[in-house]
């Protein structure tokens, strides 16, 4: 229910923003004055460029298991660790330890890949930050 209310608030906010933007009259510009919107846009692109180079830890979780220390010490080559996931369940994709998607394993040129089947919405990602 809270998600629907949040979506309704976001839509109302977007509509208000669009109406405000549409109600503004176009500004007349002198040839000698720089275009403020282009300058602001260029600044935003520079700021975005800074963020694009931040490294993130991405991991794909196949499954989880709990075991006793006794079992851990008995591990040797050929030991099988039983995982809690079924073979037909999607794998979880984490970015910086936050779940952002689920997907299925695919083969790409003799390498494993992951086809995303479900991606967490941006609103849910923001909600998970708190």
C-alpha cells in the first residue's frame, strides 16, 4: 500500500513540475549573454562523469548454506556443499551488498553470464539505502 502511495506522490510531483515548467515563458536571450541552460547542463554532465567512474562491487549469489565447524574442518577435494536454492530459482545480483536484480544463468561464448529477469525498481533501491 505504501508503495502505491509513494508512486502516486511521485506522479503528482512530476505533473506539478511539468506544469510549472510549461507555464514559464521562454526567456529572450541577447547574443552577448551565454546560454545558462547549456552551462548548467554541461555542469551536470561533468558531475555525472565523476560518478560514472566510481567502482562498485557486484556479486551473484548462487545460494547459501549453514554448517558446523566440524563439517568445515572435514572439507576436502570432492566435498559437496548443499545450497538452499533449487536449480530452477533465479540467482540474486547484489551491488555493494544490496539486492538489485535476479536472473538466470546463460552461456556466452563458453563463459557464464546472467540474463536479468527481475530488476528492483529505483524507488525500492532508494528505500533499501535507509
